[in-house]
């Protein structure tokens, strides 16, 4: 597979995966009111399920997960952080949370956790940061310095800008609900696609 060129078969599979994910988490993705009151944060069991399913619980210091959830609910500027589509304020939030909630006494970054929360609370603006997606970006764009989330997100948006029509065409061919052509869903499709071209195992034949 030529990873520098979009693979329509992988896009189609990515749409299927994104659809299943959206159906499971629709109450979170489609919550348009106060970000602090999103079900992801307000529902303890849902938050714990999220941490487990997306493998971010291990990045949070032991016995601090519930305190972190409550901290996010009480953050007065959470809505403003999520309006900053550059990702700069998300980097700042991560650095503020890390001392109290990061592993290795705050030395390990929480950006995987923070970015995934942002991607769920504001899917039109953010995408998850992990090793596979980051490698996927590099495979599509070549060598690229991504020293923080903001520079990673800038690269992701470059891909979306240049490849938006290709993803939209495939979504339309799939004949799903109209909202699937919205940016918030296309970003989820791109998320899955980046992980695949970043060598995360995903069977594209089933």
C-alpha cells in the first residue's frame, strides 16, 4: 500500500468503524450544551468506560481518576479551551493537569487523555493524539516536527484541507445519514484512517 496516497478501501472501512463508534457514543458527540455537563464527564461509569476503552486510564496517576473527572467538570474555562481550534490552549491545559494527575509524579504527559476527551467533547475541532495517528500523519505528509499537540493538530488539519473532498465523496457513496458529511464526523473518519496508515492493526476485509 502506498501510504502517501489515500486508499479508498481503507477510507470505506474507516467510515464503517467511525459509524459504529458514533452510534456507541452519540450522546457524548451530539451534546451541544455546556461542555462541563457533557455526559462523558457527568456520568462516572461512562467516564470509566471511556478511560478503559481508549486505553488512557493507564496514563492517569493511580487513585486520581475520579478527582480528574471532577476537576474537568469544575474547570470554568473548559468551553473556551475547546473553542481554541489551534490546540494551543489544550496544550496549556495538559501542562496544568500533569503535576497532579500525570504518572511518574507528574513527569509523564497526559496529552493522549486530554486530546481524546477534547475529540469527544468537540469532535469538529479535535482529533486524538496517539502513536499510531502521529505515525499516520508522518506517513501522509513526510517528516514533520510535532513537538506538541498544536503542531500535530496543524498537520492533521492540513490533511483534512487537502483531502476533504476525497473523504466526503466516500461518505456520500456510503449513503449514510446527512450529518456524516459534517466536519465532526469526517474528523472521526480521518482519525480511524490515520491510525490504520500508522500501522494499527485493523482488518479491512471484514
